């Protein structure tokens, strides 16, 4: 069982939480706690042995904690996802394989593509592929067409696996911290003065490709995972594209793994990642 | 303030601990907990805001926890170390620089060398160097000579920074989990003499280094930190030695940092490292 | 065009080679040369612009070089491979995807499995799967059954993608430097069965994987590629297995990429890898 | 002996070069060649056995190669450097240690600081320290004061080891490709469209801290070396500064090693690094 809690910080929150668990005879196997002292925010992730009635436990925990506490127990035991793609296959293929062999930690419900080219690979794994064209229609219409497909399912997360259209704020706000993107670059730059402070404020995790939650600020959502890959003078542009695809695949896989194991807590524009 | 606890596992240990802290009005900034379920062992590291009367707090925690609990509060606020060397300077130089600029997280009390070659570099930083020769004397005598030097100080840890003599079980057991070694290899590969020549002959593509606590089993104590560095066919044996020195320096620096921040807990032959 | 040459070393080999190319008006885009001075062995890899009549060129190069020179021009323009598997899918899946999207740099002709479990994933990509059981028969018979399948194709390389049977020297010597294995460990550590359990017991902080050519010495053939992945105390044995699969997949993919681009030259028990 | 050549590309340059070497009975141990096909530029680095009369050889090579060829033989057998610093010690300390133990691959002639704080550490290694204040004077005067110190030596390179003043174009152009800087960030950003093409044009090598040659465009000179270090949510700004210092030290050490071994060739705003 996994318990994830965040709330405003004060003395005694760990005691309050662990007392509830102790009274229920629950053994804690692993616990990670973090306080963002700048923002006075408390973050907690607990992994326990065995399962429990989660409704009762959640009620008890909420009573023991401050009013603003967000308590999630086994937030979603088996997440369900929808993947959005354009033409590039590398991230989708990796997800299809992991989904097929049940190592994804989530269930892939369908794939939505604004091109048809990836229909075939989905069919090979018996995953529904919905072609939603963006051509000759407004962005509003395009997004409402996507919404119609999404409505047929009950996905917990939308994964943009090299989906090359920019989603409107109106669309994004329907899925707060529920859209995960893989960005083809190391976000952001930090040229200029005091880069470490900038990096700290921005909450970067690493540096090459970046996976992040999508917010209204394009490419500016909370960063989940970043990694790099070395290149050198012998790389042509296409070699760099090729290397980029490898690292994009790896970073998105890592980010999804962290999210699906409830290791990623978000507050404002930063994540706490209990790896 | 840092609190480190380990004991046999049972339900309610986090609650017991955090209740004591809450009653004392102590705010937890960061908490790491791990249970080794195979061995039924509980490990906890807590970082708090502000300082407190540690004696009272330790007493209260011991009363609240199982009898076998080891409770260390700010185990050693400023660790003191003695470094043992032979001829190679790279690890020692790194420690001397960090000690000099007060970024080591510990105080270097003296250096003991079984050769005189590193006397000069210590003198440049006004660190006492004690030459203790191993020549023409028994290991027993050699070690009792070392012990005489150690007795002049009150070091918390002995750091073997490329000390090339094997210490006897009798010596080692006087400093349980207080001797830290840097091993010139990625353990458990290439144990024994001349590992870089072995690595060269085998044509490996990576070489590593391992920092570990010293126990009676040579090169078999609990591992603190391991890292690797890539090598290739163009590396001669001496290039490998050179690369090996870089990675040895980095791994020992990382291991010492972890130990000095009380992030390394040991049980039997394994470490829990709360990075 | 790629030209790969190795022979005993002497003065003038680069001149001899590049003169032949210059006379043919061939422009060298990239050149890597290495001399193993211990063994007096010369290795050369040249990448040129455009294509050429390779037979004529090879003849001219052989005339210009020592008698023992091995000259390969575009050694195999499009390599063909057969993959051998047992039950684990991760390396095979990665190869299937890359083969399907034509980014493997080789053509997968068929898969041979000593269990049937991976038949299904091959069928999804329309790749022939041959089930060859090892049960209730001698190793001799098992290997001759495999050989019968291999004979139906014309593969350049056999790839052991988590094939868990040990091949006999008699079988191996039929495919000198043409069998590529992925080893579930950082060689030479943890040789033998259940390496992840060994790694867990030892409390290592890194685990690695090694891809190598198969020779008669089990796990001792020339190493092509090695990489590591960090682990920590919170990893159970099965977490280590899971992390191991990620690194095995990555290392085998890298090794195949290097071999298929003719970047790996072998002499005795070591490789020269011109990355 | 190391031979480094660059010129406009045409067929037969390797042949022309290697013929000259063969006629002189020189054995090539390692050879790296690269052609920038976009710019039609040829780069060559050759490592040979033994030493030779370099003047004669250089003359012969120049005769055999295009008029625009730059031929450097053992460009500078033992480079001499001057280090410029402000207050931070980490890069300087590393250079002082390597210089002292003769593993730097160059000779440190003196240190120039615009603060006095690092005078002491230089004195410990008997390295002259020149204090040149920037206070209450024009940049012009400040730089002419620095120039006066430089004039007392004959350094091949100026190393900016956390020198926090921006040098004027007038100063910089006196030392073309002879000033090496360590930048406290990953250069550059690549936000926006087609980042891999941008990265290719920019010639990046890696990604965290960046070491580059200084040109008139601030932080825009040819990149020599880049590396990253992972950080996470638990890092405060000062933890990030601390981690940054570790990676800055490592990247500058690597860059200097590459430059001092004549592995870095520059053309326009990009480097070719034959690692």
C-alpha cells in the first residue's frame, strides 16, 4: 500500500500520520518525507506491508492532519492512460511493449494520433488507435474531436509521446497535472547570472530530454525527469536526432515509472520526486 | 540536527519516534526510513530544524523505542579523521584541499604514512604527518606503532586513502565500522593485486572504484559508494591507472561526504545509504 | 562505404591504404586507426563518401598490404541476424521494434526459442519463430536441431538475447566472432547463476551488463560494450532484476549498433571499438 | 610525437600525410581523422612512436599538403599556463595539485587574482600570485595591469578558473583560442524548434558545466567539454552551488587535459575533439 500526503507544514505531522498507522497495526516499510521550507509545504510518501481498508484509513488520516491535507491512499492502484502521438514511433513503441508484457505499471487504453502512420503498430498489439486529424479545422474543433475520444475511456493520465501539436490552455486545464509530455530538449537554459538559483527555483532534476507535466505555460510545467546523452563532433544532425530519440524514450519511460508508482508530488510549479 | 536510529523492526516505531519529537516541538525537515524485510531491521534518519538538548532527547527516544535501539543524535557534530597513506597522493590531496577550505565536513587531525613521500604535501597544509615504517618489523609491531600515533588523537574515523598494507583482524576490530577504505576496483571484480593490468588484459570497457568499511574479510566490508569511468582499447595499462585515480578520488570524496553527513547506516555486511 | 582492415603492424600501412584510396579518387570522411603495441597489431576503419566497386578495391588493398591483412569493404552492407531466446522478452522486444521500423541496422531473419512463450510477440511482427526444445534430449541433439533451423537462413550473426542454455565448444567454433551475447552482469564480477541475488546479498551500489562475442570460454569472449545502472539499499532482488533488464536491453542495443556499423574489430580476446 | 593538421578538404590528404611519415620510417600508433562535410574542412591527429626532427618533418608535410594547411608537430611539448581567479578556490586548487604532482600536462607559471583571498593557497605551492585589483579603475586600466603581469611570462594559455570579470574584445583578440573558460552552466539552451539542428550548429559536446575557448561573443566561444551532475528536490540553492563546484572542477580538468594533449582542433566556432 502506498500513502501520499501533502499539506502546509507544522510540527507533529509525521507523528499524527504514523500514530494512525500504528493504531491500525500497519507496518511502514519505506518512508520519504520532505519539507519545502521556503514555501512551508510538507510532503510524505509511505510504503506499507499488506493492504487495508483504504476508505477508513483515509478518513482517520484526514481527521488527524490539517484541513488542507491532500491524502491519497493507493492513489490509483492501476493507472489507466491514453497516449497521444503524431508520426514518431520510438516512445509509443516502448510503451506498447511494456504495456503488452505488463511491466508498464499502468494500462494503455488507446492511442490517439493526428496522423495515421502509427495505426499499424497499435493494431499489432490490439490497442485501439483513433485517428483525429488536425487538418483544415480550427484548434478548437481538433481538441473537441480529441475530447470525444477521451470521453469514451476513463484514463487517469494523457501521455504526449511526441505529440507535435500545442494544446490550448482551455484543453490543458481540464487535466490538471494529468498530462505528461516528453520535451526534445534540456529545459531550461539558465544563461546569465546566478544559474544555480534559477535552477533551484525552476526545480530541475537533470539535463538532455525533459519529461514534465503540461500546464498553460508551454514547456514550463513541473519537471519530472531529465537525462542527457553525450554527443560529439562526428554526429551529423541526423545522428543527433537518432541519439535524441534514444534519450527521449528512456526519459519518458523513467518519468512514467515514477508517476505510476506515486513517487511524484506536485506543488505549484515544482515536483518532489521520491525516487 | 540529525537523528539516526536503527533497531529490530515492529509496528509503531515511526510513531514512537515522531511523537517524542512533536512533544518537544521539533519540526522534521527531511525523513528517510527503510525496513530490511529479510532481516527485520528498521533504519531511520531524520533531519530537523534548529538544535536541541540532545542528551534529554536521546533519553526520551530510547525509552520510546525497543531495547536494542541504537539512537544517535548529531552522532558526531564535527567528525575528526586520521588518514593513512602509502605513496599515492591523489586521494590525500583531495582531502587536504577540502579540509583546508572547510568543505570536507570533518576535521583532518593527522596523516600516517608508511613511506615519507607524502610528508611534504601535508606540511604545506600544516597537517601533522607521522612516518611509521613497516620495514624490517613484524605486522604486529607495525600496527602497534600506528596505534601509538592514533592514541595521540581522538579520531572518529580512519580513512585508508590508498594505504597499501593489509590491516590485521586484531587491528580492525578495534575500529568497528570506523575504517573507510577506497578499493582500486569495482568490487567484486578484479580482487587482488594489479587490478588495472587485469582489466587491461581482459579488455574491459569500464573501470570502477569502491569505497567500503573495512572488516576482517579483506575487500569484503559493507559497500558505501561505487562509481565507474569508461575506458577503451586505446587505454594502456598506465592510462587505466590514471583513469582509476580520477574515479578513486571521486568515489572516496563521495563516500566521506555521505558518512560525515550521517547518511550511512550499517547492519551486518550491508549499508543503508540515505542519499 | 566502410573499409575495415587489420594486420600485423609495420611502418607505412596507412600510407599504403590511403594511396590506394587516393588513386581511386575516394574521399575519406572519417578514419580511425589503432596499433596494439603489445601485440604488434594494426587496426583501421575508414568511412568514405560515395560507393565504389568493392571487389576491385579490395584486390588493390590486399596487394598493397601485408599478406596477413584482413580487408573488409562494406563487410556486409546489410547484416542478417538470427536471435536465440528463452523466456525473457526485453532484449528481443527491443530488437523486434528496431527491426520493424528499420532502425536496427540489420535484418532479423528469424527467432529460435527453447520455450514457446515468445512465439506470440514474434508473430505480431511477422517474424518466423522456431521452437526448438532442449527437453529430454542431449545437448548434441539440441544443438543439431538449432543448426537445422539456422541452415534455412543465411545469417551473418547469431544474437543470444537472454538465451539461457550454454552452447558447446563444437557449436561455437562454427561461428567464430559471429555469436553475440548479453551477459547479465558486469563481467568479470558475479559470474555464474543468479547474479542479481549475489549482487543483492553483497549490497552493491551499481549493477552492470556486458555484451561480448561468444568463445569457448564461457562468459570470457571479447567484450564489446559494458554499462552500469545505479542501485541502492531499497532495491529488492526483484527490483535488481528489473533494473538489470533495462541495462541489458540498452547494452545489447548499443553493442549491436556498433557491430552492425563495423565499428568492432577483434583480435585474440580483445576488441577495438571505434565508436 | 603528436601531429595535428587542418586544412580545406580534398582527396588524398591522408595519403599525402602518411607517405611523408612512411618515408621517414615513422610508425603511427593512433590516428584520428574527421571531415566536416558541411564546411569542407579536414582535421587530422596522429600519434607516433618515438621522436623525430620536427622542423624537417613539418617542412615536408607542408610541401605535401594544400597551401592553407596548418601543421603542428608536438605543438607545444610542455604547455605553460597562467590561471586567472577571483575568490572561488575549487578549480584553482585542482590545478595546483595536478601541477604540483606533475600530472597536469602543463606548467603553471603564475596565478593572477582580482581579490587576494587565493594568495595563500598559491603560496603553499610556491606559485607566484599577482594581485591585480579591478576597483576604482577603468576596465582598460584593469586589463593593461593584467597584461603587464602576463608579459613577465611566456604562457601558451590563459585559464579562467572562475575569474568573474568579463574581458573586453580588445583583450581577448590578443589571445585567439588561447583563453579557456569554465562556465557555470550548460551552454546553450535550445528552447524552441529543431533543437538538434541548433545543437549541431553550435557544436555542443555535452550538457551542466561548460568549458570553452573565449571569443568576443561572451560565453559563445567554441565548446571543449560539457558534463552534468544530477540534482533533486532536496537540494537547496547552496547544495546546488556545491554540486556545481564539483562539476565545474571536473569539466575544467577534463578540458585542460584534452587541450594539453592536443586533442582539440578549432575551426570557426566549433571544435573537433579527438578523445
